[in-house]
């Protein structure tokens, strides 16, 4: 797509796969990662896992993703045995359309692809493993300055294995989609804008309940703050029945660049 770097969600998801393969009988409940260098899409990524702790209830792993002999990403992940306890959640926003009421990706492509810039066309024409159905399409069609809120239905384009770990790793991959863009809404721009440099800086995720990533999940996002060449965004992920299954927080780089160098 002209960005010449590995998608951050791929490194997050694969790091979690690597950590999960060293843990038995416990599901991931949180991960915290930092992006240090852009990933090179032309070479493999080596994932090194360090066994930090194996306790009675919690297990901790540290993962470093390496290319060209240097770390490009580091992540700590914590796993927990299933336990009962106090229980509450913030409810799903009311009145949002269900995914069946929204245009499919194919319908969206047919609507906007001809008038879109070349890099946007290349992005939407590529086959991807996650289907998205945004509740509001204005961000893709106009330069209008919007409130920093976004709601997107997501699911895999095909069935996943039944194990809980696969669904967690796939959702970790998908959690990096659209999140940085939410911090750009109030500025009438997007990650496709060639006058700004954008990249994920750090990423945190908490898993609350088991879920199926090959069934529709609502990704409710907001961006409380942007400044200092950084944008901060948050996300809550719900099932279509309104069960909160995961939460996400991320800071991303938003740096103006010289248009002559774009």
C-alpha cells in the first residue's frame, strides 16, 4: 500500500501466538507492546519468548520480535486460570445498526473505489482476512472534520479453529485496525494522507471473556486526546448480544511532513 512496513496488528497477533505456545491451561488476559522500528515486509520476523514467571494463577511471558538482528517490537503478555469474581460492564451503545444493515466491503468498494486516490484504491482492492463494516462512512468519503468516535463491526472472512487461543490472537491482530484513524477524525484527515507520518507506537489490550472472532464483533472507539505529534485512542469490543469481551488502548505517531517529500 506504499507504506513499506509490516502492519502493526500482524506483529501483535504473531507475538501473542508465540507467547501462547509456551503456556498451557491458561487464557491470555492482557498484553502490552511497544513498536520500536518499522517492520520489513520482505523478510521473516523472528519471535523470541522469555518465560518470566509461572505462578499458581498467573503466567507472564515477554516476546521480542526481531528483524535484521534488531528488535522491532517487544510485548509482555499475562495469562490467567479461569476464576469467578465480581462482575460488571459498560453497556453497548444503543441504537447502532447491526452489521446486516450496513454495506458489505464489496458494496463499499463499488461505491467509492473509482473516485478514491490510488493508495486508497490499492488498500481496498487487496484481499484481507478481516471484514469491516463501519457504521459511518464519511471518514472515507470526505475531508469533513468529525467527532473522535468510531464504530466498526469486524469478523474474519472465514471460520477459525475452535480453540480459544486462536480467536484471541486473531482479535489482537484486528485490534490495530482503524484505531489510530479515530484520532484523526477531528482533523479531517486519515492514515492515507501523504502530508502526515503515522505509525503505531504502543498498544495494550485486555481480554475479559471468551468470544468468537469469526462472528461479528463491534469495535467501539474514541480518541480523548491528540497532541505532541501523538494521538491516543481507546476501544471497547462487544459481541452482537452486547457482551464486552475486550478493551484496547493505543498511542500512535501523527507527525506532519513536508508535502514536497511525500
